[in-house]
C-alpha cells in the first residue's frame, strides 16, 4: 500500500491509536507495519546468495580431510 507518510510517522499514528481511537484503523495500520517488518526480516534471512559458498559432501564423494578433522 502506498502511503504519503513514512514508517516513523505511521508508527506514531499507530501508537496514538493504541491509546484510544478507531480500533479497526489501528489494526489495519498495525498490519501494514507488521508486513513491512516481516518483509525486511525475510530479506535479511535470505540465504540464496550462500548457495555458491556451501559445499555438501557425502560418504561416496572423494572427500579429503584437511587437518585430520574429518566429520564424515
């Protein structure tokens, strides 16, 4: 949803509505804040960029121990 206010202003409005006001409007705006927070958290937790860095070996692979610390 496009709003003509920034997230800081939106949080201020939601906090004011929490003290008293239109309950429906409070929950609608609170959901906007929660959705934005969820998208930000999901973006931070995105691990697809690590796919090139992670190597998975199985017991049948030719895996050579480094420093004599084999875990398989």
